[in-house]
C-alpha cells in the first residue's frame, strides 16, 4: 500500500486555488454545492419574494403617482332650488276704470223760514262715508298713500257764483281714516297681523303708512263735519286717490 503524505504547503495551495470547499470572498454566493448552491451547512437569510402590482415594485419604487387631491371618505354637495315671485299690489273696487263714484245724495241744509241768520243754509249734520274693499294688499314691503285732490279744501263747489265769504263757503273740509284688518308695520319682522290705521286730517291733503306684506280688507272712512258757514248751491266733490306701492 502506498501512502500519500500531504504537506502543509499542499493544503495551503488547495485553499488558495478556490476549491469547492472554500468560501469565496464576498459571502457564499457563487458556490455550486451544498444547500441551494451554498456551502454545506450554510443557510442563507430569508428574503421576501419579488412582486409587483399596478406598476409598483416590492421595494416601493416606480408605479403610479399619488392621488391628485386629499382623500375624502365622506363628501357633501348642496343643490339650490331658486325661482322668483314678482312684486305685486292689488286693490279690488269692482270697476273696470279703476274709478268709483260715491254719491252722497243731497247735502242737507237748514232752510226753514224760522232759522236765524247764523244757521240759515248751514249744513244740517256731519256726513260719514265708508268705502271698503274686500280684497287688497301687497306681497312685499309697501307704502299705502291716500291723497285728496283738493287738499285741505276738501269737497269743493267748482261753480259757486258770487258770494259773501264771511257768510258762505264753497268748501267742505273732511278727514279720512284708513284701516287694514290684518297687517304688520314695516320693520316689525314676522308676526301675526293686527288692525292698523292712519288718518288724514281735515287740514291735510295726504297721508301714508309703511307696511309689511299684507292682504286683507281695506276701509277708507270719510268724516265730513258740518260747516259754520252757509253752503252755496251747487255740486261739491273731491277725488280720493289710494295708492299701494311696493318698495
């Protein structure tokens, strides 16, 4: 039997030649034997498998850009319904011409033979006249204005002839009271309506009241007091103008 002797020099030479039993520099990669191509007895560290989804690599590189805006898991939108109602005022007087004549009939005077000079031909008594509309109003803030065409002169005799103005008059001044069944004053906000009114004195020619939206009956009451002078023969008249004007 032949014996082989391996000197230390020979072992050194084998290690330096990159034998299958050596571990190359840089780790265990490149080995051709043992576990998974690594040196026997060597277990490499665990590595995550390679994957990709929607263009993303497993290390987070590449892929799609982020959302354009911040994420919103809850969203609310508003929808406005809008229309318009025109401003309107209405006043029913049952006349196609917007004018109504109120006949006062005879204006009674003291004409008896037994009258003293101070009362002869004087108006007998006060006259009261009511003019009521069953439907009037405005659907917005408004001003109600009442005007006497003859102003403070009131009922006027347009053809009085010649007369002593110390003893006779061609004018019968009168006052007006304008009332609303249910209304609120402008600036009062939202509240139940109540009776509202204003007056035009015998010495005044016009009057007005600012109201919120209202619809109700409207009454114009004229008080025609007896005069201290005698009334001249003729027709006495005046025109009362009621204007409802939306603001």
